[in-house]
């Protein structure tokens, strides 16, 4: 018998998780091993949202959007603890081995003394350990497993997976995420990111996914001073020396392996008084781990690395960042890299350098200009919103994660779907005729209705204005919007007046 609308609804809304299954007293108990002095209001709100989701009776699909260093991992830890103490397994997936290793150490330290078995699965562990971990996951003796893409392998089995945490989701493709969700159709999914990809942000803004924003910085956190300029040896030398003399450490990030030699020569010639260590993803796991631990322990002044440092590394003493050939990085990538510094109460500095006298593309110039202007705390969500306007939301019903949809937007699709379901329920089956399937709206007002290019020249600004205008619903809001346009761009053209009728 083919599935009916009712059976589909029952499946979707079925009580995948019994609210009584979750031990909510665990939320308070997990604080005992925490280094966190006081949660911010936004953190508490996000933790409350997650706990409500866990006990709602429906699978959670929540995005936690918070700036780098604002405490997203803390929210994930609370959720993982509640799930593990309630008898279900937790999988935490990170984009890099270094970040997975750091999460493993944090989780293991935090949950010490509790009956929770925390294991990691990445290239940092031996084949024997990996086999033991996989067996424990299948038998249910491993409560929390933290890993990289190794968790996506087809041989991975869980006895009772209940919560999936995806850290830095912008690094994963759609196929990766769908593979994870296919492990079980009824798992809770918690996604963490500072700069969500356009499609993820659009899905959250339209209500398809739940969204919690952590916009409050930790107490006494200072913004990062950002400088964008051509490479200048004197400036970079002074920046690295200043950090050294105030007792701190520095990152020097390059876009390609082939650039490491050039910067090594620069450090040896210009800064012989500083010690440095090189790290990149093609090193043997043991060697990379040793070098990162040595830098973390303060044995070196400078970490010269590729983008392996991009995600989530937390070294409070490192507060100067130099990026070589910043024009070769993406906007979200630069933002994440910059976020490796400024994770304590010390003022941090970021220097984004470009090749001297080289002509940059318009896109690269725009990226660097945007990043230079976003030097306030909590700017990640703003950056992601601009990215959504510029790149488009992608195909919300398919696999493209950015780009403009050629057909209907998701809001219209949602409205059409609701209308069709209402007709089916009312017995109006003819409402889904072939004519309806080929429906294409055509609106012709006979007058131009737009924001002219000569009134607002910048395309990105125009797109942002259209988006804001579409969200206004009252006369007072429209009048305020019109007043803002007059103040920013001058007298309203006839086309804009018509648009706002």
C-alpha cells in the first residue's frame, strides 16, 4: 500500500525521542570540570534551546551560529553530556585532525570522573586503537566518539546513535552531511559554525532549520585590530617582535606548501632572535602532534603553518596573526584564520598581506575590504549574511550550497506546498491537475518597479535593500525605510516610490 499523507506526517512527527529519556539534571552537573567562569546570556539561551529540542519528541536540527571564541563548543559539550548520561551515543565530527584532537582532549578532561567513555577516530590514533574504538561504537561501550571524515567511512556502525554534532559545517559537502544523517534517520543534529554557508543560513532564516545565535562576547574580550596592506618586511618584523616582547606567540599562515620556504627564509634573515616551528597537513601524525603541542606549551615564538590552523585551535597566548598572500583565501576562510587570535583578554592584531605592486582581482579586493571593516566582536553572522546576498542561497531542495535558484524561492515553494496539502485534506484532488503543475506566474504592472542602478550603484547594497524591503509589513516600517533611503542616497526616484506602494 503506498504511503498516504497521514502516514508521512506520522513518520515525520513521530516521537523519535521520549522526553523522559533525557537526564536534564546533567546540564547542571557538567559545569563542575568547566574552566568557564560565567556563561553569557546568549550561551544560556542556546543551551536552553538545545535542551528543549532534545525533549521535544522530534529530531533536532539546530544551527548554533556564534563568532570564533564565543563558546559554541560549550553548548555542544552540554548537549553531548545530557545525551551520553541518558544512554545514547554521541558523534562529534570536525573538519581537521588537529581540531578533532583538541576536542577529544577537551571532552575527555571535562567528563573525567563521569561514567562516560570518550574516544577519538582520526589519523592520530593507531590502527589498533581505531579498531577498538569502532568495536566499542558497534557494541555501545563508547559513549562519545570524536573524529574527522573517518566517521563517514562505510564500515562505521553505532549501537544507539542519538546525537550528531558537526563542527565548522562550512567545510563539509552535502554528500558528507547526508551520509552522516543516513546512519540513522532519527538522530538529533547540532551544527556549529561562525560563518555558515549561504544555503545553511537561508534554511535557518526561513525556519527550515532552527537557529540560535551567540552574539555576546565573553567578558573582557577585545576586538581584533586588522590591517590590510602589501607585504612590508619592516612592519611584519615589528609586529612579531612586539608580540614576543609582551610575552605572547604569533601565527604566520601561508596559502600553499610551496610558500613555506620563502617565509622560513624571511624569518631566519629578519628575525633570528625568534624561534619558529613549521606545521602542515602532509606531516606524519606523530610529528605534527609533537610540533603543535610544543607550540601550545610555549616552546616556540612563531607557528608557520598552512590553513591547517584555520579551524578551532585555541591557544590563548597567541595574539598576533600574519597572513601571507591574503588575496588567495576565501572570505569565510580569512575570518576563521583571523579568529585563531584574540581568544583571551589580550588585544590581538591581524596583518593581511598581499604581494607588493600586484594587481588584485575585484573579488579579492572586495573580500579584503569587507574583512578589514568587520573588526567588531561578533561580526561572523554579518559576514555570512553578506555572503548570502552576494553568492545566493543555492538550491535549497538539492545539493548546491550557494548560487541563485532559477525557479521558485523556498518561501514560495513552502507556500505552494501548504496550499496543495490543504486541498488534498479538503478532498479537492483536482487542485493538483496537470495545469497546476505547469503554473508559471506572470505579473505585468506596465510601470518600472525597481531600485535603479544610478540611484544605488552597488549591486550588493541593492540586493540587501530588496531583502529588507521584502520583510517590511507595516506603513510605519515602510516610511522609516523610505526616510533611510532619502538620508543615504537622496530623493526617491519614481521607480522606488512605485516599488513601495
